[in-house]
């Protein structure tokens, strides 16, 4: 059976913590920032821990070797 490759887009978007949780950037910050409150923009900086259901899919399909 061939080796599984990590998806190249996933390498740039997701990181794993030491305990195996998946860190992702905060969503909804790509465009239309002028419509968003300043409070939202301040709180939406950095990264967050993905929900367990999403993290399971990310680890299985996008980061198989991590």
C-alpha cells in the first residue's frame, strides 16, 4: 500500500498541539471587515482549538502522518 501524503493546503492551515488537538485560525476574517464590529475583529485574532468532530476529520483525511 502506498504512503499517504499530507495535503499541502492543510500544512499551511492546521497545526497539532502536543496532546494531538488541532489548532486552526479563527474563521470569518477573509473579507467584508468594514461590516464587522471592532470587538469581533479584536477577539478573532490568533488561533483556536477545533471542535473534536472537525479535528477527527482533519487528522484522518488531511494530516495522516502527523
